[in-house]
C-alpha cells in the first residue's frame, strides 16, 4: 500500500498505474491509500516492474497537476 497527500493525486496516480497494467484498489477507510492487487506473493522482478511503472505514473501525474 502507498498513501498519498490528496485525493486528486491518489486518483491520478491510480489511473496512471491502471494504464500501465498495474491493478490497484482503494481502501474502505482512506481514499488516499493505493492498494496493489492482487495481494498474492509476487516475484522480485514483478516488484521492480511495479515500482518502475509507479515512477512513470507519478511523473505523469506531476505534469498533469503542475506540482
């Protein structure tokens, strides 16, 4: 799980991850938390791929929101 500062940042980042084929979900208690799906055990390479895709999604979100 990753927690971000505001709802718009959370939404845009999750949208960017989805566009990069990374499944995410919100949580019941905090919409600013991005949860990665499925919650199964994944390989180290998969973790590296997700981190790389998250970096790309965050860079796009930064440009889109001018932050």
